[in-house]
C-alpha cells in the first residue's frame, strides 16, 4: 500500500516535467544548431588546411633558398 502513493507521485512529477519541457519555446532547434555547428567545423577545417598549405609552401621555399645559397 505504501508503494502506490509513491508511484502516483512520481508519475505526476514526471508528467508535469514532460509538460514543461514540451512547452519550452526553444524546442526543436536541435537540428538547426547541429547544421550550424557542422558548417563552422567545416570552415575551421578548411582554414586549418589553408594555413597548413601556406606554411608548408613557405617552408619548402625557404629550404630551397637555403640549399641554393652560395
């Protein structure tokens, strides 16, 4: 008999919290945020690749200049 009021209380608590979550104004923005974060990650990778290429090219040119120095 003691378990029934506790279970009913937990059920009511869960129901009220679910109702609160469902009525939240920012519900459903997860997919949009994931796409935005994905775009930023792709841009960061692209910028990193460009910087790496530029540094590698400059290092190669410097190495060629040093090896060709009199």
